[in-house]
C-alpha cells in the first residue's frame, strides 16, 4: 500500500487520502510518521474516530503522554476548551494557545507530536494555524543561519502567557512563574541532521544580548516565521483528524467566542530528543 497525499501549502501541510480502516491498521505507520516530520502537519478528512481509537492511533505512532489527563479514566486525553467545567486544571492556560508557540518548551524534552480531532466546532473563528520551522530556517541567508546557530534563548511560561492575558491577577502570574525556565538553542539540530528554529512566544530573551536588542531581534524573527507563505490555516470540519510535529512547527488557534463551547480532543506523544 502506497501513502497518497496532497500538499496543502508549498512549505507546510499535507492531506492524506486514506480510509479509516487503513489508518487504524497501522500498516502505513512509518510512512505517516515520515510525512508528518517532512510536512509539519498532516490532515485526514472524514475519519470518524472514538477517543479510544484516537488513543490507540497515538500509541501506534509514538509514546503516549499521560500526565495531562483531564480526568480519571481519560488516559492521555486533553480536552481543549475554554469551558472551565470541561477542563478546570488547564483552562487558564488556553488563552496562550492564541499566540504562536511550540508546546513544552519549559520541558527538557518537548513533546514530539499531537493528534487532534474536533468534538464541537464554532461557526466563526477557531481555526488552527501552523508554521513549518524547518522551512523558515532554511530560507534565511547562510550568514544569518550561521549567526542563529550560535544563539541560546531563555524560555519561560511568563513570556508565553503575559501577552495573552495582559491584565492577569497576581495569583495567575505567580502560577505561571512556578514553571521552570529553560535555556534552549535557538536552532534545533535534530538527530535526523536537519535544522529548525525553536521559536515560540515562550522565548523570553536571548542569552548574552541586551534586553532591548533581544526584544527587537525576537520580534523580527517571529515576523519572518509567520509570513503568509509559511502558514497553513486549518478550517475545522466534523470528522477531521489532524496531527502536527511539535518539534518542527509553531501553531496557534484563531480567536473565537469563549461562550461558543468549542471542544477538541487531543492526545500528545512524548518527546524523543532534546533541543540540541
């Protein structure tokens, strides 16, 4: 069986053409993983899965992350919603998902990938956008890439959240600051031999650079990464299934009415290599 796919944008995203049974069989597991890393995002349309089938698919593709379970009995399931009744432990962090980010930059080893499917979608807004950080690095001039290769960046939860909730009460800010700061190279030299930018709104400042210069530098680099030509915007439909390579992309949700009851179910795969 040969994997059939169609590119969604020149530098990011592919739609895979496959049946539900073919996907769940695991026979194309290696091809799907390879395309995921190559294209950053892969989309399946009209694939109706249960939570259990989505979980089993995640386990086929990698090591299931179980530490973010929404409630007992939902192993590995994270409910993406602004409804505090659905996910009271994490709802305070979801406004940060509206800004460009990688997941888990406060971890020593960020998650590898995420598998997402919609349960309830909204009529307006709520799309999810992705940037391929391999492409944004590769398109820079050689001299600039060599400069970036030498830089390290401090990542903090405070930096990731403060612009999403600028008027947060001090108690919320204190909660953000309980997360550890991490220093990562700005350029991720993957074990595959390829390189990508480890960019995210969690980037607080460049090590050894004056804060003012660091701010301007990171803003300019983010503007480069988020040009339209690098961005794929996913318009959610019922029975969609979407995966992204968290180690080689940034993502964000587009704003939507917080009372619209949007809900997606997410399973995440543990990381397989540190940012080096």
